[in-house]
């Protein structure tokens, strides 16, 4: 902003401080490297905030599975994948959690239009693969009956799972499909 408006850092700091106190700006994140603000009357959607709050990141796990209707319930925590250390933020009463994944598997997300903005969202297969990785690490649990696999391309899911180099993930995928067929017959 200093370059855009051709003002000093002190003037910019005073402007931000004054307008935050007036309630015109909302601080989304405080950081030594640069805080993140938005206009109070134009708060971005939660997914755009998630993408900007901790970069690089993309929406994944439960949040993306819900977005793609792979799980039926609404999710109130926005979970993201990042190559940086795992972190958690609470902004505008929404919890944002960022889970660290290896750089070699930081793929499978796409720019996606949502509420007139472009966000970075995991594909359905990548969201499930990221989730299964944490199931394999025993940091998450899996509820087979919740999954709707109609939108999942199994071949793509397997290709993404192989990137993690954890054979247990391939067994989890086999179990998911076996249980999916079983639950489908029951209903």
C-alpha cells in the first residue's frame, strides 16, 4: 500500500490503526512480516480468507469434502493443506486449521470460482487422499458410511495416493470401496 498511495510506513501504520479503531477495517491476522486486513463491510468469504491467511495453502480435508458433497454434513472448521508448519487461527469466529504435508504431494488443487472470487480448492480425490494420509498416520478417523463416492474417480484417487508412498493408503481405499458397496446395498 505504501507504493500504491506513495505514503510513508508511519503514515500507513497510522491510517490502518485509526481505521481499525473506527471499525472500518478488520484485522484478520497480525504478523511481523505483514498483517492482513479487510474492509469491515466487505468481509471476504471463509475460503478466500483461508487461502490468504497462511500461504501457500489450499482448502482440503473435511472442508473440501463437504464443499464437493463427498460427506453430507456442513463443516465449521476450514481445514487446509500447506507445506509450512501446522497452524491454527480463529478469525471472525471461524476456525482455520492448516495441516503440513510434504512438498512432493502438494498438488491436486485447482483455482475454483466461489462467490465471485477465485479460491484454491482440492479436487474431490485430492481432498480424500489428504484426509486418508492423516488416517494412515492415525491422526484422524474414518467413517465409511459418511462418504458418497459417486463424484470420486477411483483411478485418480489411486494415482494421488501413490504420491504419498504409504501402502496403507491403498489398503484404506480398497476398504472404503468395499464398505461403500456394502452400505449402498443396505440402503
